[in-house]
C-alpha cells in the first residue's frame, strides 16, 4: 500500500494523536458491544509497546449543536467516560480520561504523560467545528501531538477536523485497522482477480445508485437482491404488489438494465407475504407473478439457485446489502444461503461491505467465513462507488 503505515513512523517518546472509532453502542451507561474498541487494540498496543504517548480521539453518537437543551442532553448521552473504563480493562498501561476537548486541563494532562501511556479525549463531536472540519480546531488538535495516525475506518469517508483537519498539519500514517481495510477493498475493487461478481441488496435503489453505476463498469456480473430489486422488476413491467418500490427510480433502473444487459442479474422468484409485521400468508411466487396485496420480502429458491450458478468460478465477490428482511427469520433464508454460497466458494476473495450485510453475516454465524468483513458501512460503500476517501487521501505516501 502506498500510504504510510504506523510502522513507518518513529513513535518512541512522541505524542501520537490517533483517530479511532470508539462509536460503540451504550445503554444506560454500559457498553453493549465493544468490538470497535477491540478492533483498535493492535494499533494502540503497537504504539504503547514502542514507547509512544498515545492520545486517542473519537466521536460517539451525534450531538445537536443547534438547540442548547438538546446539545446538553446529547453530550450527557454520548460521554466517552464508559469507553475509557472499558479500554483500561483491555490494555496493560495507564489510561487517563480527559473530560475536555480543548483547554488547559487537556494540555496539562498531555504535558504530564509518560511514554507508554494513553489519554482518551472526550467525544470529538462535543466540538461544533468537528463535523465541519473547522480549520482552527484541526490546527489546535494537531498542536497537541507530534504525529497523527488514522485508524477509524468507519469515519474516513468524512472530512472532519479529527480525520482530515489534524492530518493536514502533522506527519501521518494509517493504523493497522485502516491498512487492512484498504488492502482488502483495494484488492477487490481496484485490482480484482476475475471474474469479479458484485452482489447488491438492501432496501433502496436510491442509496446504491453510485455503487451500481461503478460496479456495472468494473464487475463482470452485478447480482441484485433485497428490497431494491422490486424497482427493477417493476421497470421490467412486472406487477410488484405492495413491495418496496421507488417510483422515481424506475427510469434509472431501466437505464441500468439497458447498460448492464446480461451483466445485471435479477431475482426470478420471490418470497411474498400479505403483511410486513404480521403476515398470515407467506408463499413463493415467480418474480413476474407477485399478486396484488402481497409484498416481496426475500429472494426465492430458484433465485438462490440462479445466484449460486452465477457465482460459480468467481475469483472475487463483493457484497453490500441483504437479500431480504433478514432480521425476521421467516425472510432470512436468501441472505443466509448467499452467505453459505460465498463461504463455500473455492479460492475466491470474498468481501462484505459493512452495515447491514456485515451485521447479517455475523448474526447468521458466518463471521469467519469471509476474506474480509468491513468495519465501515458508509466508508466501504463509498470505496465501492469508486470515490476517494478524504481521511485516507490526506495520509502521507510512503517515502
Ligand atoms: P441497506 O441499509 O440499504 O443495506 O438496507 C438494509 C435493510 O434492507 C435491512 O434492514 C433489510 O430488512 C431491508 N430489506 C431487505 N430486503 C427488503 C425487502 N424485500 N423489503 C423491505 N426491506 C428489505
């Protein structure tokens, strides 16, 4: 990889600002899933083992800065303190939580650090200027350190003060998590072994326009499932009943089908139900025979077979978006079967973009069956769209 990584930096005795993704779910002050903290440990431990003073920055949730009452409530809800407590349990060094994002207390705490210690700064979004990449804020934070390490893959598609702003002013490198993400996504998208097959699903065509567009250019096949398939089926002239339909995207779907021709693979049958939350009738019908009053909630058996055939011999597969409403076991089969097909593909690189398809693969027990499951839904989607990720672009190239 062309970008510097943490191993290219001489970190001994240096104040290293590390942008991590500690945006963990917290309920009543308790962290319910610490995966994101765990994922940052390789970089943190490497820096500690090599004598750095590690200053961690992360956002947590959202902070409304327009209404004062809401700002205070959001700050209370999205306080980093529980994250510091959990981190202290996971590392073998001193962890100090600084309940500030700027000022004398933070500056003194950093001045008093010893090598091999950690400071976790309060939620970066306490600062109004964070999400706007306020230049004064980025410059101020940069002055608190000597080096910058980007290890928050879930945030690299955002040009914020803590992702891009700081990196503008300091020698910079990617952490191990970001390095692994970029290596895998780049191998799958920029330099794939062919055939490259893309599987796209999820709720809406509108969320995936740019990714369909890019993958139609670079992939050998683009398989479409999930809620967004029904807009395509409607564009083919089929009745889709009460299935998810984006009427304003029908023309675009037609255009994609004309452009993609045989490259674009659509479901040939679908599991339909008479109601979303309380279905009393569930059946599988051909895609062109969806009855009025029924909605498509999963791909059917024939489609699973078709997708399996299309995937035979694939050397690279990228997947973003579930094949059906997988959260409900009655409509999870399509997503589960796609997981199984990919798990059994011989010699293929399989990459899942983050978000719901990653959640589905993990929830269905396939976490270790893929070459790579991305930790960043938005970031991996933008990578698959062919967009430059600002938080990566700003990192210095290897010398
Ligand atoms: P996305 O975030 O765009 O990847 O969409 C994921 C969501 O799409 C999940 O919550 C699924 O339940 C939902 N989804 C998948 N298939 C369908 C469908 N046929 N109808 C409605 N929602 C769907």
